[in-house]
């Protein structure tokens, strides 16, 4: 895997064809190959966790969790900080796995590493937060206390588009708060989203049995959700899959945190800085081939600026080179799979057939889809309503701020938005009326911070938030106790 010829990290001999459950072991579900989307090359082979593997892991995790929860919070935090050190020391190898497995450019790999480090640091800091309250007691002479306790075992079902970041976002706070974790990485990225994570924590000295990495497809995920030892599931993925997870978890009265899709708008008002707005719009839609839940899926532009904005956006699109992400100067790599490439192609083609116009791009070569700008987009078209998850920018003109709000809210999703204006009061007022869980002024739609609650409304999630102090609510539950003030 490395250009220098030195032994790759993590050492493939340890984990090839295996799962991580009480150390590396043979899986009961066989193995699966891992392919590079840019070239089709076979990169690795990982184990596939069977339902029996999941059941064994759940039981091991439940036993190990009790001792872990009894440790001092500072000791748990120290493990996370050591994991951060391992991540730094092996950042080059991890970047290479991220690039080759997910198709992102090296800068995307660097972003995930930096964000992963932030998640570990933020989670470690939670160890010093107060976890309880002294309550007023209605009974004289009796004390009343409430404090947070771990849930027990948390299931994390991870996506392919930011595998390291999303793994750390859930498992780091879950672990530091005293839980054990079953992590199911996506089949497209089982190394950067699974093997790497297992190796980080193994080298950091996480006690055995607290983290289980269980690659596999939907059957493995279903087993994780159904396992009786799993008290809560953190899922990131499509709306369709999220609904299935929610149904299965609800039937078992389990807590579930869903981070799903988005049809996010970048709104450009008539007093905006056009060049700055177009630069933010290009990054929001074309970054990582548009394969992010927080990517801009609509560019809503005041009709007085739409011509100049579109011209600037086309300029950005034409300047972005598409190709193998390991080559110098490449800005966009391949989309993750043939299925995803065909989906993007269908949405664009059906919209064009309905009257939309392709201004740049619009034709793929294999898995490589170029930055694409559409105009004449109407609300009846797939490019307006569907989450594209590709580098396609539909431009839609509006006449008034009220109309911009109405168009932005014309979606079942509600994840993120951005508003551009030279008037902060005006932009803030408009942002307050957009129905999203996150909104950014004079910036991109695609933002993330370890200390901020991350999540959406509507079909973008179930109202849960992960990030910052919101993690306390997600990964713990309250316990209340009363006792005499004197023996």
C-alpha cells in the first residue's frame, strides 16, 4: 500500500479475512474483497461477520463494559488520547487507505484525520464534565440525587463517505462515557472505517472486549440492531435504510440516533458577494464529488444575480480536474460505485428531458462524473427534489426573500443550509426561517465541528444530535436515587 515500500499500517497479515472481536479472529460469514473505485484494483480482503459473530461480540462487549464503566473517567479519557497519538503517527498510511478505498482526494483524507483527532479530543474532555445533579427533596431529611450512567453496549452502523470521521463521532463519546461498542463499517470502506479504527484502539491499550469491528452487509447490520445486548444504535446512511433501522430498534424499545440525507440549499440574496458565494457553492456541491449529506443540492439565487453567479460557478466547475485522486492536480475522484454513478446519471438525464439545461459537465466516464451545472430547473424535476449525492449543482432563481425561504423549505429533508448576504441581520432573519438543523451564513453548507450538535429535521434524521455536550444525552441515561441524609 505504501509508496516507500515499507510495511503497510495496519499490518495486513494480522487482519486479512478476519473480524475484530476479542482480537483478530476468523469470521463466520466468509470474506469479501475491497476494491479501489478509481482503478478497480483489489486492495484487500476482510472478514464478514455472521449473526453468530455478532451475538458472540455482543455478549463479550456486555461483560467487558461493566469493568470499563467502573474505571475512573480520566482513565477512559487517557485511552482516547493515546488513540489520537496512534492516529497522528500513522496519518500517512491512513490517508492512503482513505484515498484508495473511498475515492477522495488526499485533502479529503487529511480532513478526516484532523476531524477524527478533534472528535477524540472533544470526547476525552467530556470525562471532566459533571454527570449528575443534587435535586431538591420534597421529603425533609432525605437526599435526592440524579446522575448519568452508560447505556451499556452501543451499535454503530457507519457509512462509506466519511468512514473514519463518522466512526469517531459516535464511538469516541460512547467509549469515554463508559459504553462498549459494536462497529459495523460499510462494505465499501471496511478498512478505513473499521480495520484502522480497531488498530488505533488496540495500540492505544483499550481493554479487550470493548470494541468489536464487524464488517458486512445489511444482514450484519440487522444482527447488530437486533442483538439483545445492544441498547442503542447510531446509524448514518440513507433514509430508506434508516427507516428500517428505526423500525427494528423501535420494536425492541432501543434508542436510535439517525443521521440521514439532505437536500440542502445555498441561498444567494441580491446583496451577496457573488464571487464569494459562487466559491462557497462550488465547494459545497463539488467537494468529494458531492457525496456528503451536507452537500449543497440546490443553488437558490436572486434573479438579479443569477447570470453572474452561474457564470462564476461554471468557471469553478471547468477548473476542477477529474481523475484518479492519487494523481497531482486532481480535484474530483470517482464516485463510490456503478450504482451511485447510474443514479446521478438518471437524475440529470430525467431533469434534462423535462426541460433543464446542462451548462457544463453532465456526461460521465465510468465512475468519473464531472462537475455539472444545471439551470432551468423546475420543482417537478428530480434534480430539484431528489438527493443527488453527486457533483451536480441545480441553479434556481427566486424573486423575493419570502420566495427563497419557501423554495428552500420545499423538501422532506431538513439538514443544512447556507445564506449569503452583505447584511448579517437580513441573512440571520432568513436563516431563522429555514427548516434545517444546521445553517451557516456567508459560508458553505458542508461544515462540521466536534463541539457542535450535528443533525437534522424531517427525513434528515429523528431529531437526535451527536456532537459536543449533546453526546451526554445520546450515550447515557439518567438514574435517580434517594437516601436518608444520616444513617
